[in-house]
């Protein structure tokens, strides 16, 4: 008698319940371990739930439109020796032939675990792509999965060769150092399996004593239900997409070759397909005249954070211009001595001096919004423009460092930020943030507070302006500043005093260097 096992919804994150938007199997289907069963959708993402083991679908407990929570029943699978044997026969079956079960079994093999190696200072990272499936033969250094942090993506290679015996992760999982990715089995028969996989023709049919039809994955073929409905997907053979995405594309009548994939190695993701279809609906025939470029992960994360900050914090922005003639003369003198100092390092030192006299600016609100956490240390977040979006690494103990030390540290963290090499610890602990666009341009801008901080300073490009010296106008280096602050914590008078003192410190180089 076959054994029935329940398949329940695993832990998929901090959600009470999620919507079922697609059921990918039906009663009677044979599924292999890690085959997709259903597709779920939250307000942030869609995800496919894989089968935790192989079997035949005995019952379905969910349907499209249902809401399902962790631990609730998705379906039941029945499993016996015939199902496993049918699945293996499916791989070796020749084109348009019929095969029957045999009692031949492979000899035992050695299984080895592949765990996540040390990839840096991360508690856990997101799995954004699984590049292999159960049964695949992988060689040493072949990529297995793709991980993504808020700073970079990386592929994890196989430490040795073998055949994938089990997969322990799926897209959307979080995984930490030492956790199991998959198991690889290795013996002399793997080479034979590889040749069998290569030689096995498609479109084969397999039967067994129970007459169970095996559902074999294959490359999508054109839909030809009627001449009017025929859709040619011949150009899709080189498109990189999962079987579920190919299936959805066929159902929507979309050629994947027209979609620019944003996944690793140009992989077409579900959001790429949906975005493409949405543009067709909105723009009709003009869709070929536009390019759909989904936001990077960093821009999505920072965009959501900034949107929340802008909508939840009552911003006030104070503008001013500072005479930095003395500062510029000092910088020029240091440059002649091969010491390069940007205006930003002077601004950092000046900000710390003023923060010491105005501690409410070096603070954050607690989660209740009723208490102010005043920080006794002086760590500054410095916004850095990177190819993937804005990052804010933190320079710590600014008041204890010289101008030269700050310049060297700024150059280092800016470079590593653009290369996606920052550690998570380097992005935490700021009490106040500076966003400088001086190297890019512009006359003024309104910076958005980096919650839970309560203030941020925006710096624009230095300009030469005519300034009245008491008897005439003379060309003077002026730098525009914009101070945004949380009006729940800081009132207008405090903001004006802060900016006035910052102006005084920056315009008097000797006061800053003391």
C-alpha cells in the first residue's frame, strides 16, 4: 500500500497568511522533490513552494484565491517504490517508446554535504536563485546557488563533483554560514548517468504496472490548438528562465526573447514578465519603444525606507551658504604638499564640533516615538552613490580622527561601497548623516532624514560668487548647505542656531583645527 504524507506550508517569513495565486499540480500528478507545487504572493514578492519529497498527488487542499498560513496543509503525496522507479525510468526512456518497471537498483553511493562557507560578516543572506536541481551532475566549481545581500550578489560554487541527491534550500530562503545547501552523491556510475542524460531523447512515454503517467519536464513548445491561437516561441530557446516562467509566458502568449531578464546571467524573472505584459496593456504597440528596467535590490530597499521616512517624519529644511575662502586656501596649500583633502572631511569635523553643543541632533527616536536616544559618540553616515543605488557607510569616532585619517577612510569606504564589498557592520551605528552632491553638481536640494535619526545635512557644489567685503564685491568660494530635521524633536530656532554655528566653524579654519 502506498504511504500518504502531508505537505504543509513551511516558514516563509513574517506573514500571518499569504495568497495562493497559482496551483501548479493536480491530483494524480507525479512530482519530484523540489518541483514547484503552488505559487504564493505577498505585498512584497511572489514565491513558489517546492515539494519536500517525491510522490503522487493524492489530494489538493488549496485553490487559487485561498489564503494560507504557516503549517497549513497544501496537499498530500503518496509514495511507494514504484513511483521512485518510474521517475528513474523516465530519464532513460527512448523517444516514442514504452518501458516497463524492472527490479534493477543502483549500488549504494557516497553522499557528502555541501554547506554555506564563510562569506563575510552576515548573519544570514537571501537565496535569490537555485541553479541546479535534484539529479543534476555538477563539476567542481560549478555554481549551485546565487545569494544576495543589500550590497552585492554572489554565486556559491560546488566544492567537489557529484550528482545532486537533495536540495535543502529554495528561492526566498535565508541561509547562514554552515547551513546545508544540498547533498552530492559520488561514485563511478555518475559518469554513466551523465551520458544517459545526454542521450535520452525527449517526448518519451513511460508506463509501469500501476499505469501511472509520468509528467516529464521538457522545453516549451509552441501552442498549436488552432491556427488562430498559434504562438511561435522559436526564439525562446536561448532565453534563460525557469519552467514555471516559460509556462506562464506561453499562457500569456509572450515570447521570452523580447524580455530583458534582470536575474543573474540575464535570467527572466516573474516580475520581468509581468512588467512586460503590463506595458503591453498600458501602451499597446508602443511597448517596443520603451525599456523596462526594474529597480535594483538596493534601490528597492532604500526607496521603501526613504518613502517611510518622508511620509512619517515632519521635515523642516534650513538652507544657508558658507564662505569657505579660508578652507579652500588651506586645501590648496596642503595639495602643494601632496596632501589631498576634500571639503567633505572639513565638513565632517565641523559637524562633530557643532553636534557636541547641540546633542539633540545626534540622536534618534525610540520605537514608541516618545523617547529621544541621545548618543554620546560621534559616528557619521556618509551617503555614497554606487552603480546599484545609494549606500550609507558609517565613519566612526570622527572627532578623534585627523583630517588626513578621515580622507583615507572616506576614499576606502567609498571605493568598497561602489564595488559591493562593505560589511554589514560598516552600515550601522550612525547618529547623523551627511549627503554630499558637491562632486556632481546642483545648487540646492532637500535631503530626506535617515530614520530613526532626526537630522541630515545636504551639501551642494561650491560656487564662486561676488560677495560684498565692505567696500567692493570680490569673488568668493561659497558652499550651499541644507539641514533637514525632524520637527517633532527639533524646532525652528534650534535648527537656525545649528546652521549658524556650523557656518561660523566652516568659515573660520582656525576654529576647526583647534
